[in-house]
């Protein structure tokens, strides 16, 4: 199960009415307790 968390300040990642786009995985870390922390960035805007 994945619980997405968007942390930080600045421009919104998902604006209302924005065209959905894919996210690209940029990092993946496994903790000793078995938690997997994944980091994504917005992918290309669909044509």
C-alpha cells in the first residue's frame, strides 16, 4: 500500500483542472523497519 505525501513549499504539484501526468521515480530507500520511501518528480506533460 502506498501513502502519497507531498512535502515542502512552493507551487502546487496538482492544480485543480490540471491534465494528469505520470510521475517519474527518482529515488527509493528501504528502512530497517521495512518502510519504503520513494521520491518522484513530475513527468512530461502529455501532448
